[in-house]
């Protein structure tokens, strides 16, 4: 059975995934912070397992380097859980959006068989990358801090810029040295989609600014709106305290 895109199986998988995160919350709230941290810490390595799976499975590791946002989230997540870093945990409140978008806008993965290793190493790591940051805050292991909005924006912009230059450098190297993928094509990577859009949502931004790298910058406006909603209570509390 194929996963599909916005069909019955796809929608049911999203509902099931949400149920698993909610169920994990109600289960963990009965235990101590130490047990919560251990469980979330173990689960946080699912993304690392997915990175290894992709590097060794497809015969083209250059095309599966951990340079997409979800892979970066996978590498940061265990550190954030174990250290309970306020900066990293608040950063993941934004970066985890990439994981849920990868589950919802699954156009390129719609042909996955739902009982295949490919599906499991895609679906569950992304689900946990989205759910664990939320659980860290809901369980009180980390606190939201509006001061982290600035660090979140700066880190995200810097990482995106560095990945873009990595894309340009890698693609130039692949062309110059005729590095081929298993299909016999010269490898061209598009990590964090900085070169071009690869789904309908990003295509909308490309229609506004048809230029590599720059077409993603309007996303920052959406990010600001999202962060304002996430930190709404803290922002209101901050300005009330300032008036006093």
C-alpha cells in the first residue's frame, strides 16, 4: 500500500502520528524529569538513524548529506534534549516546522510503501523531530524565552546562507569532476532548497522572486508571524511588565 499524498492513508498517518505524540505526553507526565529526559533522549536519535540509513542505502551519499533542515534538526535534537539547552530548544521550535512540512507536503515521498524501511526511516524520525521539541516544553523540561527569538533568527539565517554556499561549491565540484549518481547523471544538490523550489509551497515563493537563495527570504516574514504566535503569552507578559 502506497503512502500517497493527501489521500486516506496519508491523512490517517498524520492523525496517528499526532496521536502518538499526545499519547507520549500523557505517558511521560507520570514520570520524573530524569526518566522523561532519558526516554526523549533515546527517541531523539531516530533522526541520526535515518541519516545513516540514507547515506548507506541509496548508493549516492553526496545526495544524502545531512544538510537539509530536517537532518540538521536531527543532529541538534539529541544535544538539546540531553543538555536542555534553552537556546537550542527554542531554536527547534522553529526548525521542527520543517519536519512537519515534510510529513504534510510529501509529494516526493508519496510512492513510499507504508510498511517499507524507507517509509519508517522517513515518517517516524520526522514525526519525532516535530514532537520532541513540543514535549520538552509541555513537560516543563525547558522554558520558552522571548530573548531566544533573536538567536533563533540569526542562527537560521546563518545556517541557510552557509548551506547555500555549500550547494554552489558542491555542484561546481560535481560538474568539474563529472561526479555521477547511480542513474548516470551529474549530481546536483539542493540542500535546504536554496537553489530552487521542489514542492508547490516553495514554488509560490519562487514565483515572487525567481532567484536562487533570495526566493526563500520572504519565508522570514512567515517565520516572524509564527514566532509571534508561539511566544504570544511571553510577549504580552514582557510588555505588561515593562509598563509597570
